[in-house]
C-alpha cells in the first residue's frame, strides 16, 4: 500500500472534523501526553515508551546527538522527543500541509521540519543517532528503498531505527518475519533486528473499539457533517470488514521493530 503527497495533504485539511470524531476515540489513546502529541498513527503509552527506549539506547554516549522522525505529520511526536531528550530533532514528511502545520505549531527551537521524499531525503549520511517512523515507512511508494535511506542516515555502530509495520497473520513471529519482504529489506539496509514485538492484541482491541463506535454513530456523523465524513466511515468499514470482506483488523498483525546499524 502506498500513498501520494496529495493523499497525505488531505489528512491535514480535515481539522474541522476532529471535534466531531473525538467522542469516539478510546481512552487508551487519550492520556494527557498522547493528547498533546496528537499522533497521526496509532500510538499508545506503551508504544511511546518503546520509542523512547530505542532512542535512549541510540543516544547513549553518542555524537551526533540527533534524532530524525520520518513521517512527522503535524510534528507533535517530534516536539515531544526534543523535550524528553533535549536534543535536535528533524521531522520530515512528504506532505507540504503537514510540514506547514508543524512549523506553525512548533514550540521549541530544537525542532526542524522539512518536506522531503522518503526515498531520497537529501540529508547527510550517518548524521542521526536514531530514526523513528510511526506508521509511515510502509506507506512509501517503495518501502524497501525508504528503509535503505533510513539506514543510510543512521550513525554506524549502534544507530537505531524504530518503526511499525503490518504483516499478514501467520508471519509475525521473529523467525518467520526474517523471511518476509520486510525481513529481507531490513537486512539489505544494513540493519539487524534488535527487538521485534507483536502488539496486535492491544492494537486490535483499541482500534476495534474506536471503529465500532464510529460505525454505530455513522448516521449521526453523516447528519452533522455531510459527505465530508464519508472517508472516515469508509475506513471504519474496511477495518471492521463491513464490506463483506475480511476486515483489516482480522487479516493483519501489527509489529514494532527496533533495528540496529552495525
């Protein structure tokens, strides 16, 4: 699955719908910290802890002390990481609308935001201790190429890449994952899998709650928001399998990966 910059731009021109959809967000996604971050992808407190643990390992005793967020969206996670680690964080995204919003909302000089192509960022080789990509790498037109670019940017001998992927059920245990396209792409990028965590159970429970709520309220949402809410209802239908096909939540598994550059 891949998206174009225009498709991503559409995600960030729908702010008017956020108040209408907010009542259907599960509590697991609404801690004070997560509410401030407003992540574009699926982010829980445990996922945030996983990110920070990987970044802390990468930064330990290392120069350059810099982080890259690949697919930063509106910049909330970028700013959070800059605050936690007191270091320079570069947020990049292919959406001009997202980058404009991130720059407008920036509250610290530690963050820089750039509109780039994930496949060829133009950033200096080996200039980041850590690269974080929440629900972004797999959306690149050529994920393996974007993964190699992330590997190129990482500092050798301990730079870390933390990212999320979806894989068909039955391929998620670590041994089988090594033999999937993602496993081969990680190795081709010069990275070794350090941590492989299947977080599908929590992801399914939280997202099923969210999309069931939204689906049950679709008549109310349509009455109040007209056609503008149809893409959100369509996503809920696909996640739950309401179109008579197996829903995404049942067909796929979610995995958090930390990969280390040797």
